[in-house]
C-alpha cells in the first residue's frame, strides 16, 4: 500500500492510502452507470426514448461539434438546419436544456415531450411544465 498521509490522534494513528482512491473510483463508476442514459445527474423515470430534435442553421455547427450527449447521432442536415437524435430517459435537465435554446430548437419526437414543452412561450413571464 502506498501511504498518502498519516494523521495522529492521541494514541491512534490513521493511515490513508490507495484504498481511499479505489473507493472513490467505485463511486465514480456507479454514478457513470446511473447517468449513462440520463442528461446530467438527475435520474429520469421511465424507459430510454429516442429524442429527435431540430436545430436552426445558426446552431447546427455548434451542435455538431459540441455533442449534447454521447448518444447523439445526426439524422439529417440541410440549409434550414440540423436534425439529431439522442437516446435518453427524459428528465428535468433535458427539458431545461431544450428550453435554453429558445427558438433555435424544435422537439420532433417523442410527441409527449413536444406537448410537454409546447406550453412554454417566450412572451410569458412564467410557465409550468406539464411533464
């Protein structure tokens, strides 16, 4: 064992070594597995769904180079914009991300997520998500 630090408390000696690091790695692996199909660390409820999003031509270059999630795939690109898919469990982080793009994004699938976000209007001072 490689000793990283030693602390003395009265007659006791506490030795911290690589075991502490290994425990951290285990926690990191568990979090990684839990967030594999989620955006952020907030866990969604329900099955993994294919999320299809359209981005304006202004946002297309950014979205192509800075993926939103490791499951991102480009479906179609033309002069009007970019369509991508993500395989995620919908969660609040996803809805907030979608809302952050404002008029530069449209939810194409699933219809439930599209309906959930359609109650939002940039002209309103407040809104309540239906999901």
